[in-house]
C-alpha cells in the first residue's frame, strides 16, 4: 500500500511563502493498493496535481469523498482524468438517500461556476450513494464510520494484505453535542492501524471559540493515537493560518509527547509529496518526495 499526500490544508487553499514547506493545497490523498487499484480520498485542490500523474495511464479510479465541503471538492473540475475519453472513474459518497456531497461535487460544473458541464465529460464516470453496500464488494476490506462534523461525513479504514490505514478528516473528537461516533468508538476504529491520517486543525488556544466547528485539537489526536496504539500518525487538514514554522514546532512537540509516553508511534506532519510505503509491514518506509520530481 502506497499512500501519497497531494493536499493537506483544511478550509481553503493557502499557498504562499509561509506554507511552502508543507503545502497549501486542500485535501487529497492517493492510495495505491498492492492489487493495483487506485483510491483517492477527497477532491480538494491537491487533486489537480494528482491528475497530472494519473493521466499517464488509463487505470480505473475510485474517488471516496469524506463530505462535500468546498475544501474536499474544489479540485475536481481540474482533475485531468475526467477529460480522458472512456476513463473509468467511480465516485462514492453517502448513505442511501443522502448523497449531498455527490450533488455538490457535480453541480459545481454547471456551465456557470465552471465553463464545462459535468454532463459533457468524455470519461465514464459512475456515482454511488450507497457506500455501505458498495464497499462490501471491493476486493479489499473497507469500513466506514460517521464523522463528528457539521453536515456529517465519512471516515474510512482500509485493509489489504494485513496492512491497515484510516482516513479521518474533518472530525471533532470531543464535540459539544452528542457525537455521531464517540471517542471510545474512534479508539476501536483506529485500533492497531499501521497509518492513521487524522484531522489536526486546531491548537488549544483556538478553543473555546471553535468548539463545534468539526475539527480536532492536535493534542486530542495524539492521545487517540496512543489509546488506539496505532503505528504511525499523520496530522492532517492544517488550518490555513498555520505557518510552516508552527508546524515544525508541532512536529517537535509530538515527538516529545510520544517519547514521554514511552510510545514507538511514528508521528508526521502531513505535507504535499509525503509518501508512505506500507507494502510490507516489516519493511515500511516513509519518504518525502519533492512534487517537482513527480
Ligand atoms: Zn475540510
Ligand atoms: Zn468540512
């Protein structure tokens, strides 16, 4: 399993000199499975860069959306494969009868917000709004969980050849109202995963002003990683105001936190170009690739 980050920012793209190190594009993660399948989590602005790589072949693509907020759909009209004749793309979001994310993803290409109409694309795009049923038929194990986020959304855990990763973005571990998924349920969902990608948008000082906005505090995410005994944690969906220097500090704080908890958890700050090679559990590698080399 190869996991590559193409967009790591939350809320809105934030390019510029203060975010150049970790990247300013919004949510998009590519997972290449051993079986050759291509999964894409979210279609934020990072998916444009991923598209440049994906158009080099004609393999089918599966796009799993967490939800339909702008920072998770806005790159879609600029995703090269949708303009490839006959390219098979499956887009998956929603439980039966509630496909809001799919609707907003496609309706942004209405000829008004964007010059090309979603119905004019030459690729073979299929959509599915019955995630649960669809995921059961995939040749790798995929489990879904409800996010604690305004408007709702989905977290996913995938497993192939004994290697597991969880993608949990836009999730508030300690929301003010009754949670869709409790903290203890998250611990079980993430238990022993090889790689946990989790929303870590806020710091303690952002609260209580942003309590209920649907994102987690970095320290809560670190605690979850320890409680669930994950192997590696990637802090993701950075606040658009979070400068590179602050994220460098978070990296140091996190390493110290895990050390003081006698934990062997590998902790990482999500960055564009960061790639995890989890193809063999005993030989997992982490590498950072300059996107210019892609
Ligand atoms: Zn978001
Ligand atoms: Zn959101």
